[in-house]
C-alpha cells in the first residue's frame, strides 16, 4: 500500500515529476527499499478516465499553464502560448506518447567527435557511450515490453502503414517495419494487447501502451516506499549553508505552500519545468540559479527536427484506424554528410483526427486548398519526420518575469531558432516524404510545418567538464552533490530517435547509482 511520509522526514528522496524519468526512477528506488516522495503538478488519471476525443482529451491532460515563446521557429508564430504538447498528470507525457522505442545509434553518443565543428552549433560528446548504455537499454526494453525485442512480435500494419511501406519499398528503402513500440503486441505484464483504437495520443484506454501512470507508479506504491502527491506544483528547491539541498517548497492542491524535507532531490519536470525550477531556486549562494555555475541551465534546448507529410489518394486509406505510430523507415537515420547535413532522421507513420488536422495542417489557413484537403480526409495518409537537431547555446529556456502562473511564479520563455543544419535536413526529408507517397500514386502531397514540441531535450545537459553543462554522467549536478536531473533535459545531444527509451534507460541506471551511493553514505 502507498506510503505516507512526514514532511519533516529528511531521509526521503524527493522526485519532481512522474513521467518517463521521474516515474521510473521513483519505482526503481522504491523497489530497492529507498523512501520516495514524488511531487506531480498534475492530477491522476487512469485508462478508464481517458477520453477518445482529441480536444476534450487535450483539455484533460495537456500542460496549458502559461508559457511564452520567441525565436524564428514556426511554433512561436502559430502557437505562441503552447510551445509544447505535453501532459500535466501522474505519468507525465508517457500518457500522450506514441510508444516508439528506439536506441540511439552508436555514433550519436559522440556528436562533436562524429560531426566535427558545425558553425553555430554547441555540440558536445556525451560522457557515456553505447557500450555503457547497452545493459540499461536491455532493462528498459524488458520493462516497456518493446516489440521486436526479447522475442515479442511486431504490431500489425494498418492501412496508413501499408501505403507508407509500399512507397518506401518503391523508393528502395530497406529498413521498413511497424517498428519497436512500447505497446503490447501480445498480452503481457497483466495488460492486454493493442486493440488498434487509434487514440494513442489521448491515453491508451486499454492500457496496452506502456505508461508510468499505470505500471511503474502503482508498483512503486505497492512496496510501501513511495508516496505520490498529485496536484503538487514544485516552486523552489531549498539548500543549507554548505550548498547541499535540504527540501522542496511546493504548492498543494489548495494552493497552500508546503515544504518537504529531503536527503536527495531529483528534478524530472521536462526540459521547460526542470530549468525553470532551478532558475526559480536562485539564492545568495546561487545567484544565477541552483546548479548553474556554468551558466548552462536552460541553454542548448533541442526539440528534434520535425515536420509532417500528408498525401491524398484515389481510394480511402482511413489512416486514423490502428496504432498511430506503428510504422518506421530508418534508412535516412544514418550519418551521411553527402546529403548536405550532419546526423539523420526517421520517418514514422502518423495520423491526426479531423479536429487536430484542421488545427495543424495549415495553422490559421482557410480557403479552397485547405478545405479541399479536409474534404479528402478519408483518402489521406500521413507521416511524421523526426531527426537530430543541433544544440545551440542561444536556444534556451529563460524566466519571463512579466508573466506569472497561477502560483505567482515567473513562467518560462522558450526561445528557438532553427539551425541551418535543421533546415537542410527538413528540406531533404520533405522531398523524400513526398516521393514516398508519389511512388504509390498520391494525388496531392502536403508538407506540414512542425507542431508544438513533444520531444523536449537539453537545457540541463550532461557533460564531462562542469563548465560545459549542468550534470555529470549520472545526472548528478556538478555543483550540488545531492541534486540530480532525471529527465530529457540532461540530454547532451538529441540523436534522431524518439527519446523515451533512453530517458527510461538513464533513469534505471541513475536509480542503481543513487541507491548504491546512499548505502555507501556518500550522498
């Protein structure tokens, strides 16, 4: 049964956020006998609560607290108050994610070495590599039940996939499949197999898709070592005169400021809220923000190079039927500078329902071209492009002191400019995506601009040298030994792959490290 810890108990580990990083870390530590208090800003919803309706689900799950945007990215123009499409709930964005679970390629751990100097990019090698991560990836794939690993079959291909696959093969692509997905292709782990409902982004009502909301979190609670406090918005991390963190101030569901003491604090609030919390925790000892002696907190924000291509055909496709993203082409994920850019990208099947298609196909658009595309919705197929974007020091999350949230805390401004490498990669991907559909008789193709970000990375990056980043190879902040970062904000570079599997693998590894160091009494 779930534990209840005293707010004055300074022996607990406080984890802020319960998504792929925080939710997994909480369970892994609880399983090892470590006492954990997890603070989650959002509410608690389980599969029976999820809503198979795009706009209503968005209202239930999305993080819609105020944020501001700047920079030349399309999102700042079309969705200035919504830089990210992420979840505010127990389970975090593992509720909304599509399930694609891909390991980084070996070379992607060493971006600076592999790509060489790239003008305007703040590239850095990760202080860890593929060999070190392999056993942790193994554990993550087993936890998530990733298809096409450990003898688990792939998911079936829906019509959207069949069109995608036929076009890919016609172009000579070889690495085409329904992918490695953290969605049950067979009944396992006490959860049913995928029922092909098509509302993966709205929370899986079947529980077939892995989410920490109904796997890791309840299992951690069953140990008696984990207490989850939902609707608890972290405000500030406190520290003592020696610079060690001592606890977390947070606003409870009633808006009352509370304080939980802690032996260790782990920040897992995503690449916006994690740096925001560190910056809002500035003090006379840490005038530029907690753990920010390098000045790198909030910098090097990455969101992946993204875009979509939709196409219409003579006959119905009904792309919305079936798993949203069970389809991938990996041939372009390689590093091949002869294409005019460094790094690579993936194509992944994607469908949006009519409400979101109307919002995203041509934001703010109207007229015959737009309405005729929506008229042809039944004959439409769709794909998403995801590739490695370049870290830039000027792409960053800062506090906007002119705008405050419901608790009076400054919100973040998310500044992003596309790097020339991102633009070159997107142009190549649009051309190839259109060619895939044209190879199988598309009547029209629609390259579609990036949506609000779902892959938010960097802003507290991992570095060997303290001056280059915020955390070391364990996600432990360089400045404060008992403060950790446990989410995608610790990514040094973004790679081409969807990040969740790597976030989970790093969280399992970090839990192992924290438990070991606690036993040795070194933290």
